[in-house]
C-alpha cells in the first residue's frame, strides 16, 4: 500500500522528497506563507495555493488512516476481522469505501431484516442465497420454518423474511455498492422540475424542466437547484435506467439454473429499489453538492485575492460617501494616512434645494482639506450620489475624480466591536463612510477588518459550509497580507493578526508595546513583545517592515536569517547597504547572473531560489507588489443606461467572476455581464477565471441593453469592421 507521501506526490505531480519536506515543515508548526516564501529549496518553489492544497489533502488522508484503524478495531472487537477484510480496508481509497466495508458490521437500527432474524429465518435466507444446483425450491424450504409462536404463520411469511435478510445482505455488499456508485455517476442524470403545477416566473425558471448527466452538471446549477429545492420551488431527483443498473447486481449474486435463482433475483431487485438506489441517490446528491461547494469556495478565493490586491490610491486626501435616502448621505474626509479629518451628513435626494445645500457643503469640505478623490459606496442611492458628485466636480472646475467602491461588508464592519473601538465618537453610518474612503486608499488594510465571507465575491456564499468557506478565505487573506508585507509601526491589530506567526493576542500586544515604547527601530525589537517567542518571530519577521530602521534590510522581504547572505551578495557584486537605501541597484541582477547564480548562491550559503528573492528585494527595498498592477479607473463623468448603444466601446473594471461569465463596472450603476461565450475570440473558454480576475481593467463592447430588466450584455470580442 502506498504511503501518504507517495499518494500526495502522485496526486500533486511533485517529487516525494519535496512533499516529505512540506509535511515535516507543517508538522513542525510552520505557516503556509512562511514555507512558501522562505523554504523554497525544500519544496521546489510551490506557491501558497499548491501548499494549501497539499495541507488539505494531507489532513484528509490522515483522517482516512485514522478511520481505517477505528473500523478495523470495531470489527476485531466483534471477532470478525479477517486478513482479507483488513487488506480491503487498508486498500480503500476514500472514506465512502471504508464505510461500505464497515456497513455489514455496523450497529443498525431495527430493520425488516433484523425482525426476520429474530424470527429465526436467517438459516432459510442462507440456504436460498447459496442457490445450490440441487437445492430445494423456496416454497419447499420455507415449510420447515413456519412457527406461529414467532409470528411466521405461513410459508409466504417465511419467504418474505428470508427475502428481507437477503436484500439487506446484498445492500451491504461493498463491491456491489462501489460498482453501482460508479455506474450511476457515469450514466445517471440530475433531474429537476417545478414543484407547483402552474409555477410562477421565478429565478428558478431555468430548472422547471431540467436534466443533465450527473458527471457534467455545472456547480452553479447544483447550487441553484439545491436552493430551489430548499425553498419548495423545485422537486429534484437522480434518475438511472433501472435495467442497466440491475445488471451488475444480478451478475454479482445470481447462480443461473438454481431452483432458488428467481427468488434471489426478486430479493436483489428489492434491495436495489428499496435500499441501494435511495442510498446511492443521496450519495450522488451529496457528492454533487460537495463538488459544487468546493468549486464555489475556490471561486471565492480566486475573486477575493485580486480584490484584496487592488492597487492602493496612496498619498491623497480622500472623501468617502456612504449613499442613502431616508438617513441621508454620510460623508467622511480622511487624510493620506486614513486619519479622519471631518464628517458630515447631506441629503441630496430630498429635494433640489437639499441637493444644492449638499453640493455646497461638500465643496467647502473639499476646499478646506484639499480632497483629491471621492469614493462612493455602490449601495442604495448610489446612482443619485454619483450624479451629484459629477455635478460637484464640474462646478469646482475639475481637478477631482471619483470611483465607485464596493460597499460589501461595510455595514458589517461599521456595526462591529472593532469599529466601535476604532471610532467610539462616530455613529454606525459615519463609520461606514470612513471605511469606504479607506477602501480606495488601501483596500487590503481596510478589508482585513471584515469577515472575508461578508465581502461578497462569488455566489451562494450563505449556502456554503461556513467553516470550510471561512478557512479557505482566511487563507487567501493571510497570503495577500504576507505577499504585501506590513509596516510594523502603522499597521492595525486587524492587519497584524493576519501576518504569518502572529495571533489576535500577539498582534494586540505588539500594538500596545508600540504605543508604550514608541516606534520599532529594528525587526529584532519585536522579540521584546510579550508572548511573542522565537518561533513566532521566525514565522513573522520576513513579512514585517520597519521603515524607521537603521538597517535597510529591515524594510525588505529579506528574512533576518538571510541578512548575512544578502550582505555577502552585495560584497561579491561591489555594492553596499547604502547603495540599497539610495536605490542605486539597477545592475545587481545582471552582475549576479554574469557571475553565475549557482556559484554565487554557494558563496552566500543559500539556495538559488532564495538568492533570486534576495536580489529582487534589494533592487526595490520597501516595494509594494500592488504598485506594479494596473491603476484603478477614476472617473469624472457619469454614464446612464439610456446612454448605452450596441457596439459602444467602454473601459471597465471586473467586479465579479462566476461560472458563466464576468460582471464588469462600466461606469453605469448596473454592472454589465460578459457571458463566458463572449470572453475570447477563437479558442473555447473552460472557465471565466482563465481570461480575467476581479479588479482587471478590460475593454468591452455593448451587445444589448434591457432598461426594463436592468440588464446590460457586453462582449470582450472586438466587433468586426
């Protein structure tokens, strides 16, 4: 039997040595970001995603091993564990196969077969199931088991009990179940229909007469069907041609020509109809849901990462507008560091007079604080607020731009304990306006304060297994924070606790230490923080930045354990740390390559991947990887739906990527949909994520506008002519 290391290596297409190293590193308490960034030589430069996949699969295989031992122990306790059965359990590749093998030995609730056994009918069942060529006819054999005292009044009663026992025995056969499971997956269909005779026109209308092969149904279809079923709108089933499914069952249990064959055949069909197929149907539904959930969770992660990694609009005073009708539009002005300078509430939707007052108030705030950008939340009354902002920009003579910012999770944050601690003097609504302004300035630093599940990138997030979704999205947040790095002297506890090796408690301790002792001046000073020991320091140090440090290396992604290597590299290439600080490192890469990276790595005492990372960091100390991405679109004018015409070319920002297409913000209140079929000319697109990600700036053309249904169809295929 293959070991867990061998299985992982085969499944992931990695060497056993690399997999073994990763498993050891995980078991030693190292975090995924640390392993990915600072132990590349040990794992062949796997990225965060590959490492998390390995860690998840490792956990599954270890749980499988544990369950194998539990099952073998339970069967052994009954004195029924044979060498053959033990080998079969060890060879089982999934938890489902292990449970199938355990099924005959599992304590069952009281069944028809249990009752029949209590009536003494098991010997009859054994006799008939054996199907000896010279065996008795069933009616003849049953006569000996009539016993009115036990409730067996007639031969028919005896045969019914024997049939129930045989049916359960066939149902408990692991091999039969495995074959049927595979057959139903290959040949079965998922079918849904409207629950009502005259169904209303709902969002589930596509599924009122739906049929798809099980192995081809799309994840978003499964999730929609499941929700429709829960809401009582749809009836759902798995269908399989009965005769085709019965063939492997009959082959497994029938002995042609035996007097009892017809009886056993009838019992086998009863086993299939009453016991096996309903169970397999539940398994198929569960498998489809599990696959759909995993696909949706993966899509959430794919969408969340670029959203968090959106380039910040740094260094500008920003005004945040949280639109609203009844309670007005909440306003917050923050400085370049995110500190709140001013707040207000205006009512632009009440009347023309109130709108003029709002424009006047905002103009005064803009002049007073030197506002450069306006961030507008995309919720209720966003459209009217955007129009007011455009009018405001025109009246001020330009020099100002705005951007629609996703409000997802802003209300969750503003009502949170964290927001109350951060802004005790402001009410919930004003906190939301601050959050919207800061999202434009630094999306990552602001969004880490919100539960990733509340950010709303994907579909059906409330239908997902919440623990699994939370775990996956937390991993994405952690990877993003560590990819960017964190300024140890300005970061909030919310941001710090996402750093590799730090917890909520150590993040708070770090901030408290900073407040009591002043700014950190070296990375090693972090070791003085209470409860932050050497292991935590090893994990977090490379991701913390100390711009105030006398050593420029403390403001790079070079880990303290590699400082000696970095200095050796500089010496070999004729540079100093002063050159690094001055940014005079333009030729470092060329010099290193000319000397030979392998030879240079040996001199410096590190591997080639680590050396390459050190070179990259020394060339751009304190760099923010997000700065290399396309800038977000800042607008000065507004488009309305009625302005859109088929064929019109527009530039927009991808807001969401889903299974059947992408939603693009084109400066109209309603996002437009680029269907998967319209994403690329020529080669078929398997999934929209192949073509674009959340935050991408894309060129689109209008296909169709339906003002009534508020739908905009777009294409990324350039029109011909």
